[in-house]
C-alpha cells in the first residue's frame, strides 16, 4: 500500500485486510512505528508518537479514515 500522508518526517500508511480497531501506521526515524487508532487518535501500539506526528494525524485524519473504510470494509 502506498503512503497516504507524508510531511517529510512521518509517512502514514493504512493496510488492507488489517486487524481492528481502525488504525494507521506512522513511521519515523527509520525504525520507529506507532499504530494510531483512527477514532480517538491515540497510540494503541508501538513507540510513543512525537507531538508533531500527532498533530499531522489530527490535521489529516479524514485521509486515513477514508483509506481504512475503503480497504477494510
């Protein structure tokens, strides 16, 4: 699946056939990843997401939500 949101630091992915709850995968620093639940925008697994990564998710939340619905409904 291609990256659905990228700001240069935090590429955000949503994968098809993924497990609930609806979430996205946010990567940074080459080896860090956080799974962010798409309703509450809280980190549900992985590394703690920096503030600017959380802000990117909140600003663009409609994009990963739409991708999740398209790929996992």
